C-alpha cells in the first residue's frame, strides 16, 4: 500500500458544485516555482448529476482511509441545472478491477477520425497507449503532444524524453512548452471529446495511482479547450526530427537509463 498514491483532485460544495482537474492546493499555483516559473493547468467546474459521481468517489476514498460511512440526502441534493452537457466521470486505481481511465483514453485515441491533442507533464505511456498514438498518426491523423521544456522531476523529465524519437518517427508532432510548467492533463479528440483530470499519460497513473477524469462530450467546450491548446502551442517550441537528432550524446544516455525505471516513476 505504500506504493499507492491518491492523486485525485476533488472539491464538492454542498453536493451541488464540483471541481476536478490538475490543480493542487499549493502556493506554487499562485507564485510559480523557482526554476520552472508559472504553473499552467486546466481545471473544470461542474454542476448537475456529474457532481454526484464526484461525491461518490470522494466518499469512497473517505471510507477507504477512515472506515466511516457518510451518506444522506444533504450529500446528494436534487439538481436544478438548466444547461445540458454530456459529462462522464471516470475513476481508476488499486480499488478497481479495471484501468478505466487508460481504457477511455485508448478507446478515444483508437476511434479518432481527425485529430488528437494531448498535454501532459509526465509522458511514460504503456505499450497500448503508445501503439494507439503511433497507429493514429501513421493513419494520417493530426496527433500533437505538449510536454514541458523543464520539469519538477529530473528522472521523469529524462524518461519522458526517451519516447520522443519513436513518436517523431511515427509523424507525431511534439512541442516543448517554455512559458512555465505545463501541468494540465488534457486530451482532445476530433473537437468533440475532452478529457480533463488528474491522470498523466504514464504507467503509474494508469495502474497504481488513484486518479479521476471528467470526459466531456460537447463540441462547444471542446472548441474552447482547443483554442486554449493552440494558444499554448504559441508558447511552445516544436521539436523537429533533424533538431532532435543533434541533441548531446549524454542526453541520449540519460534518456535510455531512466527509461528502464519508467514503470516505477
């Protein structure tokens, strides 16, 4: 159990308003971090029936650590929202028989018809997600991934970079964000599906951590998030294959060594 990490970010207010996404409660989100600058993140505010799902997941976590069962109508009040958006809350972790978030990502990537946009601070995918991304790009889809130019973890930083060569070879566009630290965990598919949550594209998030994600099926919201994504590209440097091959030999060695430890990071 020491290996487990609860990385879910959940706020539920009066059972009516819910928040989830990448934001932690920490000073660095207000002040930035020395050496990294400002933290760029994505969070979502929800109302309606989707909040019930956030509440359930929180109360299950509460029982997991306290053995206290919390229930009653005040925690699940009737909803009075008027706007209608399709939202699916998915959670995964050691308390589940299924890697639900990874499966949702795999299904979304595999069924994409036009484009796949991803932003993640830590990129160490399992073989299924890696193959799905490369297959999508080789099929002619526009696949783009934003990674940090600097990271808060050297091991994860070099391990994430170890995947860049094979992604570029598959035609995937890689961007290094340089205006601070991009902490968003964002997946956009075809301008229709948006995923905002806590899970990184790494093995630990898919298999070992307690994670949560909001899957939003709404073109208007997807377009808004896509515009934000394209703005982030303006603060990023695209990594071209010929430029990447000229990186120092020592960098290649560090990437290879840290790649071995990617399932543990």
